[in-house]
C-alpha cells in the first residue's frame, strides 16, 4: 500500500480520532485500561510512518473534555498511562526530529502531567521533521469559546476592532494558530462523527472512517487512508473543470 502513495500529494496535516480502545479490550476479555495500554503501539507506528513519509503535522485526539465524565478509575489509569508514555517516548521523539505540541484545557490535567508535558515540549522544541500535537482535555466547542473570549477581551481593550474580524482573525485565536488545517481526518472503530474535535479546523477536511479499532491500526492502515485521500478531488466549492485548469 505504501508504494501506491504519491509523495507529491501528501496531506500536510493529518488528524486522528483514536477510537475503540475499550471495545477492543472487551472483545479480548480484558479491562478497558488494557485497551488504552495496547493503543500506544498504534500511536508509535502512525507517528513514525507520518514522519517517514514527510507529513508535516499529526494531531491525535488523546483525551476529550467529555472523557472527564468516565469512571474515576479509568480516568486515573489514563492519567498514569499518559505520564508514563510521555516520559518513555520523549527520547524517541527527540531522536526522530519530532517536536511535541499540546492543545486543550491543559489546566485541568494533574500538575505532574503538566510538568511532564512542559519538559517534553521544551526538550523536543527544535524538532524540524514533524510536529506531533496531542489534544488533551480538548473539545472543538471549548476551542471556539476560548477564542471568542480572548477576542472579546482584546476588543474591550481596544486591541481588536469588531468590524475587522475575519475568518483569518478567528483562526489566529484558536489553539491551532500558526498550523495548517487538517486535510485528512481519520476515525477508527466504525463511528461516523467528529465528536467535538477541531470543529472549525475540519471545515474542508476529507473524512476517512474505518471499522478497525485503534489498537489494531497500523502503518498499512494509515497508508490506505492516504491513498483513499489522494483519489479524492478537493474542489473547495469550485467545479471539476475549474480545478483541472
């Protein structure tokens, strides 16, 4: 499948909703946390594959705002797993020239994890090969609400004139400011929705859904998604004839 990819037409930014860990664990007769632990290998493979291909940005929906509503023992286990994974994988990111970024309401995360993230972000900050963004305690509505609040404050202070606000202005206030919008969104586990993820940024993304659970997702699955993306015509409201000119 990798050989079918046109390197000249790679999506610059891929976003992934990593879904199905709990159901995968249940099918294997294991607790939900086992599914989350098993998913780390998928993250590692997809991260490496994107960097190898030349994808510039990879954003992973790791923990949503709504995930705080899950059972306390699962949330606690996820926080511990996240802390361990950050410590373990930072050296690999550094070695591969991948810089780490985080978006979301990170202030809700435990202080220890926030400290680990800050260290990892600082350690990998010079990575020029690819940017890996973890969406943690994130939701699209939170992102847009936070942007509106900041714009309102700047307008109140005279730094921003309401009549001059454009789509580009809004984008500058989002957590993804300075990054391109994803051209391709991948969601695993067969669910057909975006679940409050990058709602502004996904306006013109190509959506790719697979029934495969995230712990089973591997490099070849990523390649298949990219090949599918490359067979689509991205018109942005124009006609096919306009695009072909």
